[in-house]
């Protein structure tokens, strides 16, 4: 038996990196996973990996910064779950780095819209299938925990030069987490947050001249040297913490942020 048997889980940003590993791990633990990504091809690759291990899921592409896309995503998931969603993992994210005085307005807006507004959009769109269903269940005396897991960053806990837009968004996500935990806690909806440290994804790959995303090689090397474990996190390292928050093991935990950085930030 898996820890998520019979659960309907929505995972955003599930085509790559942390989102992909989280979707696959949820499926291994028995969840039916609704895979969201803005790009169809990597999302379909995630679905193929889930099906290889005998898991079940479907792909629903869309842009989390658009309210209508989020509403369609949650409606699709609820149709599979007979009107209910059990788990929402908000992992979709993006970076556009520049120092403050050189930060283009469009980069500020893009990162805030995808990371921060996208998290809000997904939670609000899920309300009819999480909060409202849970409220009706509570009125009948039914106690059933549903889980929302958001994604912050250790950059938000310490600040990070060149990422004022990203840090602002990720700090805001911590605030969203705490508000949802208070507003929806009485309906047995847990809302927690994972704050990854330096993790091997396309956003932290060595940055070459002309690349929009990535980290300069010298900065990567310096950061890795500061990690007591001596290596960056893998996406699976982070996904395991998402599984903890999604499972019954965290039923009495809400409004919390777990720093997953191998000791980089303590």
C-alpha cells in the first residue's frame, strides 16, 4: 500500500525538475496525478514515466499566471476525483535574474506572476474542490485532511543578490502559506511550504553567454562549496519532503516552512 492510495493530486510545473520528480513519487505512492506544465512535451514525458511504473495520471497544460487556465486545471482534476481534490502541489516557477538597478520591469512582472500570482491562482481555483467540499464534509462530521504544498526557496529566507523579483515572490509564498493555514485549517486543510536550497534543475544549470536562465559557473562552484553535505540537492531530495507534506504523516502540521538545503541555510 502507498501513502497516497486513492488520492487525487495536482502537481504544477510537473514537466521538469522538482515538479516532475514529485509527480512521479506521488504516483509511486498511489496517487492519481494531474500533471500540469506550460509545455506539453515534457508533461507528456512525465506521464509516460508514471505509466511505466504502473501509475495513473493525465496531462492538463496551462499557464498558472492565468486564472482561466488554473480554473480549467482544477476542474479537470475534480472531474477525476468526483468533485474533490486531495492534494495540490504548487511547484511551477521561473527565474529571471538581474541586480536591482538593472532589473527590467517585464522580468519583475513575469517572475511575480508565475511564482506568486500563480500560487494564489491555483489555490483560489481549487477552493470549490477543496475548501467547499471539506466544509460540507465537516458539517456531516467527516474528518478528512487535504493538503496544499507551496514552493518557496532558501533565497527567500536569506536574500540573494540578483534575485529581487524571485526573492519577493518566494517570500510572498510563505505569507500565502500561513494565511491559507489559518483560513482553511478548520476544514482540515493543511497548507505548508517547501523551501529548497541549491538544487540541480535547469534553473541552476551552468549559465552560458546568452542564456536567460542558469547560474554562472563560478557562482555555482562557490555555492556548492558552502553546502555541508558537499553536493547540491537532487529533485528527488526535494520531492520526498513534498511527499511528507502530502501524506498522513503531516496531518497535524500546518503553516510551516521546511528548509531543504543540506545545511546551506540553517
